[in-house]
C-alpha cells in the first residue's frame, strides 16, 4: 500500500462501526446508522463482540505466560482501553507489539495514542497482500521473525473472503512455534449472526461468518491448542484458566488458539 487513499466519511467502515458497537466516540453518522441496523437484526451482537474481546485478551495473557513476547494485532481497529500493548508490556516489559490495519484513520488514531512507545509499531498494510508483508518485510523491520510471534486476529477474518490464504501465508512467514489467536463470527451458532450479512452488504461491506468445519479448513498450517475451535459462550465453562469471563453469554462467535507447525 504505497498510495494514500482518499478519505470518504460518507461510507461506513468496519473499524468505526465496531467502535460504535463498543460505544466508542470515533465514528460518524453513517457508521452509527449501520451499527443500529446490526443491533436491530442481532441485539446480542455487542455482547458477542465483548466476549470475543475478553477471549483475545485472556488468550494473549496465556501466550505471554508461555514465553511469547512478539505480537502482531491484525485488523487493529480503533484503539480501545485498556490497550492491548499496555497489558502485554505490564506482563512482559521486553515485548514488542505491531498493530496492523489497512484503514488510514485507524493508523492515525493508533499512532497518536500508542506511539511513541519504543515497544510498539503501527504498520499500515493490507493483510491480504502477504507478499508485501513478506519481502521486503514490513513485520521483519520491527520483529525478529526467526523467533515465535503471536498473530492476533480479533473480528477481522470474517471480513476477508480469502482468510484461509492469508492464514496459510502467515504460517509460512512465521517461525515454527508461532501462535495464532482468532475470534470469528459463527454461522452455525445463532441464526441472527447470519442476518448481519444482509445489513453489512447493503452498506457495501461483505461479511463471511463461518462454521466450525470452515474454520478447521482454514487452519491447516496450524496445530490447534486445547480446547480447539471453541464456541466462546462455552469458553469459561470449559477452560478454567479463563474463569474471569462471565458465564452467561449469547452464542455467536468462535475462539481459537493455535500454533504454527
Ligand atoms: C471489524 S473491525 C475489528 C477491529 C478490532 N480488531 C476489534 O475487534 O474491534 C475490522 C478491522 O480490520 C481491518 N481490516 C479489514 N480488512 C483488512 C485487511 N485486508 N488488512 C488489514 N486490515 C484490515 C479494518 O480496517 C478494521 O479496522
């Protein structure tokens, strides 16, 4: 991505729509209208996304415990407190964190809020341009890719028709022992999530909720970590290490922790 795109504030973006779903302030009328349509069709969506966010934070904490100190948060979206890098650095001061997004405004906000912090970098890039991420290597400028890295993808892969290809390319790029943390809207856990497709599509945004089998197919370069592809509303009950999560949550999202083979 070398050329700056033109900003068009009359068109909704996923980053700003999700910002509104999390009751943030970095959004415009067009984003709020789309978010309202999403809430109408799937009232439990904000709760599902909060659960996804909790899962990702707890998964990252687990990876820090396991000795991972390099993180790439792809599809960062608008910075939300507590900032992920601040949590990671509190546990592992030697850690390095890259935020990566293809949205120019996300980049501006992230840079303003999170930088300068020597341990944090923002990369403005399209994650589907895996050749561009490879060589010359935008990630390798900041991270040591000969060592394990955790790739964190919260609520982003469901917006990518070619998510499987992206994950396969990342498995090639990252060192063995690298990790993957995903949250992903599910097409087979609650019917309302399926209704979101139409609402997004009317705003020109394509959403691809996936079922368990489709997610499993996307993860061929990875070894699943216990408890596998997990409906996040069951996560707290099944994994005691995630006991801080509230127990009663609506279904609608999968969570995965996996390791690059
Ligand atoms: C739905 S938002 C989720 C943001 C954040 N991860 C969260 O959970 O709130 C999806 C984010 O992914 C970014 N994104 C979408 N497609 C992308 C791509 N091909 N490359 C990089 N970022 C992308 C969007 O700009 C947006 O910030």
